[in-house]
């Protein structure tokens, strides 16, 4: 059986609720690393890029990225893939889209803090460790960096036609209410 198409795109006002719902589902409900919400001050910055991914006709994951300075340093964070899509390439496509987007916007280097079980995943995508492991939200994280000159071209399938139901977000087999 072939894997359904994975589409990745910049979230806009029509689907930003799905972005925040997926993050809430992973970081608050599933992992419990945050209590009420994972939304922070970065989400309000005009230069933040909120990204969504869908696999087939279901929302599947998200990532957030933003510039840290005017010298080409970017940060990628809040990578979240819904449990039923973790065995697919959704996470890798989100990371590739993030690096491609930062590179197109003049980025030279992207940094991320990666939970230890995901370090090998990032290394396979060309990231490298950059410093010592530290605790963030009670979990050990590895600082990592990526040379954006090695980013793929920004040529991705756009937003597919995904259903939403009266303020609820369809994520496959279940419907979630936005946080």
C-alpha cells in the first residue's frame, strides 16, 4: 500500500486553529510538559511562521520557526506530529520545510532544542549537536544546529482541501476542539 501524500504549508487564518490544536494535543495532553497551553510570546511575533502538515486528508503535524536576529540565525521549535502519523515521513517533511523556509528568508543557520529520543532523527536530516544536554520543561534536550545552505528548495505541495467542522479540527479518526 502506498503512503498518502504528505503536504506541508504555511498556516494561515483559515487553518491556524489546527496548528495550535495539534501542538496542544502533543505537548499538553499527551506529553504533559505544559499545563494549560504551549502558546508563548513567540506566537504573537509577526515574523513567526506557523507550519502545518497533512497526510492524505487529515492534519498530521506542525512546526514553528522564526528569525532570532538580523544575521541569519533562525530557530525551529514546537515540532509536533500526531501519534497516528509518527511512523510516516511527516516529521521529516516538516523539518525540511522549516529549513527551506528559513533559507528562502535569508537564514544562514537554524537552531533547535531536541528531546533526546529525537536526536538521531535530526542527525539523519543533516543536523548536528551543538552544546551540552540541558533540562527544558523537565525533559533533557540537546541543542542542535543546521547549516541552511544545505536546505532543500522550497517546492512543496500546498494546503490540500481538508474538512473543518464548525470550529472543530478534523485530524483523521477523531475531531478535536481548538485550545
